[in-house]
């Protein structure tokens, strides 16, 4: 069991911006299972610095470990200051990167190239797999070095070359774009946008990158910054023979914007069920999406305190019509809170359980705990019958514990 700092190499380096990253629906980051390492990685000392001895803590470097994640390996491009977080990682779960018996097989998909197809029934909520990135690149580098044509190839090459042979093989097996630099050609179409300690990075997770796009996907994902683990779960039941899909873009975009974005960024014309609707059906779908967006704004933050059960029911109905399994947790959460405010006991418990399940898949630990309290006894929570109390002027809403 290796740790990140074991045989850690610090190489003076910088990098250019990966032009494109797949857009998470920005699931927050939180672990779902216990972890395996016995201790965190030690702090990196300045003795590990190679090359320019005048480097400062704000310079960008390539950090590499062949022992990370039980030998899977990783290369990280960031500053010495930001690297401090990576020396304090929590232990890794035993099944992370375990592909010994996956619930899918890889197939050629007509019009898409390779893709993952379910080989057995996958229930809603089931974990499909979890993996650690082989590359993590600070987004700050993108802005600082995007105009330097020499930094990009050298630093990407260095980061990849420091990976173990198996990880390098996974990197070169990724779908590549035809560009002047082979490293950028693999990273640009396959990197995911992640957040670590409020810093933006892009990460190459080669197994997740094998999953094709669908505007109404049956799987979702989130990144746990504490263990550097990328989780992929089923958002709905997936039957054997069905292709597993994720979304690369915001699901709330109207069809023409989705198709234009996918074509200009990833170079393919989306033919998913939502993008293949007739002109009339597509117009109605776009109208529903516009209303869903309005509902999301209405329920944002403390918005649920002023909305009725009829409003939240319309919100949920539109989401079901659009088959938008992701992001669904916020709408279910809003329903539970609205029903609690109206004093509807069993409706509160029903939707609190549903929200708890979905929010767990989104890594929303704090919000999961709120829903768990509602399932236990909504009558002792601050939201209970709040609507009537607010109308009478007896209380002013503050927050839910």
C-alpha cells in the first residue's frame, strides 16, 4: 500500500490549458465508503525539488508517484502550496480501481466508437465503479501559460512519462483528437473538471472517459477530493444490453444549444433520444426545460420557504417528463422541506427518503444529514409547520440544523 509522497518526484514544470473539460453537474465531493490506507502521506520537503533552485511556492511543478493507489500511479501539476492538500489525503477504499468483475463490457457502439454496455442488471443507486485519476492539472496553469507554445508539450509529456507503464497504456488508449500535440489530443476531450480545496483542476480518469454522452444519462458521477476518487453510479435501473451513459454538458440547455456545444467541443452530432425528437416535440421539451430552470431558481437557497406544495409537485413532474434523473436530489430535497413546512407528515418522510438516496449519489453529506433528520421525526425539526407559523407572524425562519 503506497502513499502519495513515496518516491515522490518534484520536477520544475508548467503546462498549458486543456482546451476542453467535460462538465460535471458539479456534484459536491464527499466519500461514500470507508477507506484502506493506514496513514496520510508525509509533507513534501524542499529536498525533493529538482532543477531550478529559485522556484517559489507559487511556481507550477509536476509531482508524480508510481505507488499511489496501490501502484496505479498519478501525476499532479500544481503549485507547492496547493500540493500540501495532496499530502493529507484520506485512506483509499479497497474496491477503488477494482475492475476484476465489472457490471459492464466494452463494445463498439454504432456512430459512437467504443462504449460501455451493462452486462447485468444494475439497480438505481448501484456503484458502477470508482477510480482514481492518473493526471490532475491545475486550471491556473491554463491562464498563465496558454500563450506559450513551448510549455504545453514539454510538461504534458513529462507528466505522462512519469506514470507507471500500465497507466501510460490507459492514457494512450484514450480517444484522441487530431492535433499537433498527441498529449493535448488525449487530455482535451477526456478531462473532467474537478474542485479540490476551492481550486479548479482537470482530471484524466481513463475508465470514466470510456463512457459515452447522453443528454438524458442513466449514470452520474462525482469527485471526492479527500481521497482523489471519481465515483460513477446508476441514476436509474439499467438493464443488460443497455449502454451506460453520462452527460458531458448541462442537462438544462435547450436542444439547439446542446447539439451545437457537443459538435463544436467534442466533434459529434448527438443522436440521443432527447436530441432526436421531432421539431414539435423538441419545442415542447425546450419549454419544459425553460420552466425547470425557473423552478431551480425559485427553490435555490432558502426559496423553498416561500413556495407551495403545488409548485414543487409541478417541478418534480417536469423533471420526470424530461427524464432528468440528474440533478434530481435538489428537487426531492425541496419537496421534503416544503411538505415539512406545510405539516404534511408522511409526504415529508416519503420525499426525505427519496432525497436522501439521490443526494448520497451526489456526495452531498451535509444535505443528506438534514434529510436523515426529517426521516427520523419531522415534527421536531425547525421546518415543521413553518408555513402556518410564518403566516401568523409567530416565527421568522432561520435555518435547519
